[in-house]
């Protein structure tokens, strides 16, 4: 059955454990680069740091064999802005060659030959023309992860040369050069200077933090660390703002991911409930799977291990909105991952989906019941699939509101 193909691609990376063709790998193969061991191309720019074998991991640079502006091959901000389909995004990912080499995470503090070039590229704000020499031809395989877009076409790097000076924003260069500043503070400063995706690359390349503490950060971890740090930074102010005065509802959809954001008049709290349909990329079973994570007014102290990275991208999108309107609220997030989402594209697209949803005019309701009824008109699952599990709604209904007496 097709639903197992998508899960096995996510689980076995196309190694054919089920004896059936891998759905995701088959799509990537359509765009597989026919290459020798030498090529030149413009990195979008994109770098990738793996986590297998930590603290000695695969690191490297992704680049197509073409030159020019290749940013659209890498940035989820561009994918969402242009409303690219999954097939179009896989087209881009399939053309990128992952020229990789082994690194110790502590190598970030040293000027290693390949790593120094990777770090320069991670700082670039525009595509960088680069020449690559590989030890072996490109291998047809993919790395699939919830947090990051598909990484494919790996090959061991023999040598590398920048064919032009990378364009690096002056403020970015200044922040990275400050080796007496903690990583969290540098992330906050970069937030007003460059795209979130660029901050993730810079953190992953080991270019933030105190000099003695700098190290490579697996890209998967860097994604969550960036979203988490930025939303916590915004929450330091949001927790002192007045509460919203009415129930607000936002929604959005992109490539099989549907969101409903329900904001309630209350102190800050946050909950994400995700439903994975049978046939979607992370659910091979015939039943609906539900993931849930939440937090109250005070800081969350543990990792959102059920929802994982999507929890932090949604929280960042919410916090950006609350900071904009200078209010605080309790927010219930409902996500449906539908069968048409057959290839994981990383949580960056979910961050942009959330941001876009909050940029639109909200629907307003006097009661929670009416807000949920409106959400039901867009959701495919019964709303009770979410409400019966929701911690936030149970807490909200326990409280007596001042409006009851007026």
C-alpha cells in the first residue's frame, strides 16, 4: 500500500526494507544530478551538520551544478512565499549535491581547511559560486528528518575553492566576530538583521557564543534552538502585556498541513495538538496518530518530545504576533497533517505557515464553542479529536472569569 511507502522512506531512507519502491526517493531520482567528481555551482548558500556519530559528525556544503541565484533551492521562506508544491521543492532538493567531510564539533574553534570555507558560506546572504572536487561520484541516497528539508546526493569532498567573495552583511559579520557574547544573545541580535533560516546556518556552523565554547551544532538541533531562543526572548516582554479581550481565530494551509490557532483571553499558555492522518509521511498505520505538548505561564523546562520542532516554530509565530499587538493570550494550536503531505520538508515551512496565518485578519467570537465550531468547518477530523485531549481547554474552563459578574 502507498501509505507504507512514504513512512518507509522516512524510516529506512530508501533502502527498500519493505521490498517496494521508495516514494520519496523515486521523486528525488527524477532530478538526480549527472555529475563527475568535479563541478562548479552556486551554493544557495546552504550547509548541513549531521548528528549521527556525535561528537564526530558529517558536515558539508550543498550546491547544485548551476550558477546564479539558487536561494530558492534552500530557503523555506522562499518556498512558502512562492507557494511551491512538494514536487517543485523536491526538484530543488534533488539538484543539490551534499559535498561532505568528517568534523569534530570542537573543530569550529579551529581554522580547518574545509570547515573554514563552510563557515564562510554559512554567513553569506546570497548564493556563492564555488568549485568542488569530490573523492567519489555522487551517491543516490537521502537523509530524511522532521526538522530539516531532505538532504540528498552525498559525496566525500576532496577539495573546495570559493570562486568569489561571499556577500556577508556587515552587522552579521560584527555579531559573529564578537567572541565575548553568549550564543543566545547573538541569536537575539541576528533576529533583526537576517532570516531565521540564516541564523540556523550560522549557529550550526559553530560561529556563535563565547570563543572557548564555540562548537558545531547538528542542524536538527540548531533549528529548534533558534526557534526556542527567539520565542523565549519575546516572552520575556509578552508576559507583562495585558490580555486580549476577545477570542481570536487564525488559520492556514500549505502542502497538506492545516493549522487552526485559537487565542483565548488569559495569561500566556500554549498547547499544540497534531493529528497525523493515515497515509501522511509520519503515519504508516490505519489509525489517526495524535501528538501533544503544552506549557503554562512559566517557562517550559523540558523538550517538547511529542510534537518536537513544530512546537517551537508555532510558538515563535505566535509570539511574534503577540509582540506586534502588545498583548498576551492563551493559544491552542490544532494541526492536521494530511495524506497529501507525502514528503517531509522540514519545520521551516510550518514556521512560515504560522507567520502568514497571524498576518491575516482574525475571526472573532464571544465563546470558545463558537470558535471551535468555526474551526470544524475547515478541519477534516471531528473537533472532539482535539478537544477531548486538550489540557489548555480543561484549564481554561476551570477558571471563573470577571465577565461572569457583569
